[in-house]
C-alpha cells in the first residue's frame, strides 16, 4: 500500500515562498536543503517546496555530478516541461474563518478573494489566497 510522503509545490523563488508559507502556516520550515527543498511538518503531514532551478543551475555549473544526479534524472530534468501555479490546491480548515481572513489580509502576503459561500454537497464558507507562484490555497472554516 502506498503511503503519502509529502505534498510539494514547484516554486520559482524559494525565499518568497518560504516567507509566504511561514506567514500562512505561522511556523518556520522544519527542514531545508539549501535552496532546493523546504519542508513544513505539522499534524502528521507535511507541505514542501521544491525549486527546480537549483538543479538546473547546478547541472550547468561544470561541476562533476555523477555522485549527485543519475544520468537518467539529468536527462529527465533537462526535458521536463514545468508549469508554475495552480498545479495543486491546498485546502486548510480553521475554526474561526473570519479571524483567519483578517489575519491574512493584514499580513498582505498574497492576493485574496472575498469570503465566498458554496452549498453543493454541503454548505461551507471559504476564501482563496494565492502564493507567490499563483498556487491557490483554499481556507475553509466556521463563520463564528
């Protein structure tokens, strides 16, 4: 049986993404591997950020990389077609949605939608905030 290792987002600017997710999640990364990989561990799962430009720069540096990357990976990486933003929608739940909306609005860390309401399978309130790469983060919760 497969077990989920992590959910990760492909990012262009690691520093901007670390700042955004640190503010959003109210935590610092628990793991960072140079400018390539950052991980936020919480509640038995994790969200991670991957900067593929790190590999691209390193592969173009002239450094001998046979102990770092396999030839298969280097070929794959060279030919992969990256698309930033809207690859994954992260959904978070919070008890007081209004309070969280105001907190993030005051932080001004990304474009936010107004509060919205949906009632298809069940009623719920939400808003969406975009990270620096345009990934949508959906925040749902109670309207206290």
